[in-house]
C-alpha cells in the first residue's frame, strides 16, 4: 500500500512538471475512498492514461469547493473511476432495496460535485462503471440498485468471474456514436463487474450501447464529443496491452489536448 502511495505521489510530481512544459495533456483520475485512510487509484487507470499519451494525476477526495476547483484548474480532462454503489436515498430519491451493496457517502458527494463542476466548465470527462452511473445521477438520471432483483428477465451475467482483461458478455453499439468511432466496432465482448445499472437516462444524454438484456453499457452527452461513459472496464484491457478499447482513452486525451490549447 505504501509503495502504491509513493507511486501515486511520484506520478503527481511528474505530472506537474510535464504540465508546465505544456506537452502531454493531464488527466485527473478520481480516487477510491480507501476507507478514509488513503487517496489512490488502481494502476490500470493510470497505465491506460499513459498508454493513450496522457499524464495521470490522482484527485484526492475533498468536500471544499474551492480546493476542488483549483484541482480542476490543474487538469485537462477527468476520469471517474469504478467503486462502491451510489446512495439511492440521497441522490435519486429511492429507498434502498435489500440487494443494494456497500456505499461511500463522502465519496458520493465529492464525485458528484466534481462531475458537475468539470462538465460545467467544459472539461472532457470519461465515466467508468461507478463513474458511468454517477454521471447519469449527477445530471438527473436514476439507477437500478440491483440488477438480479430489479431487472425482470435479465439473463446476462454482469458480475463475471474471469480476469479483467477478458470480455464475457457482448454489447451492441450504436453506429456513429462516440464509442463506435473510438473502437471501430458495432459489437464487442466486454468485461462486467456491476450489479447496479442506469435506469432513467439523464436529460441531455443518450444511450449508445446495450447488452443483450437491455442494460445500458455506454452513454454520451448529446451535442458534444467530450463527455461519455461506459459500464464496463476498458482500463482492464488497456493496462494488459490489449488494444480493443485503447481508442476510448486516446479520444479522451485528444479532447484534453484541445481543451488545454483553448485554456492557453
Ligand atoms: Mn455488464
């Protein structure tokens, strides 16, 4: 754990140096809550950003809007990472069902405030798994709290017991969507580690991929190429040198470069 923390700190220092040189775009990665003891992100996200030509920095959790705002001044795009379930009572007005899993209240508050602030100031943003669900909730959408007990007729296994670099269920991708352009495919096998899912899609967003049981596996904000999300974990493939989904990260880094130039 200490080693991981030092790697994260070193990456942060390295990132600041590169950012000042005005070269590679800096990609902020939301941190896992670490039960209040640390601020870190899995190396799969960090390595995926590096492989796509970006510079990763980990964004620690804070509830101070001024600090959050200065954090965002230092990045050219944001990745919202996977993790706990989202508190349904607080964020989309539903009582918790028995199948709801572990929640992280402080992380919820940070993540949702960060998403609203980042998208509000025009930063490119990629949501992954929990991040995909948070993006939907942050802009007024809702979730299935537990697919097995709430999605009638779902006969697809979304909690795979296979390595993270291996796709176990297929998704069908809308032609012409961002995801379609990023990876060049209309059908692909993805990995799957979730039991929550997007239910009502937030206003201003559209679904761009679904699994065979209709679960929303990708979304994008209408009218922009900068804000998009996936329910699966592309970083699980990319960090293992499997390039099927590398285009997702490359697209984010490209958008981050454009944002960086605009920022001057
Ligand atoms: Mn799935």
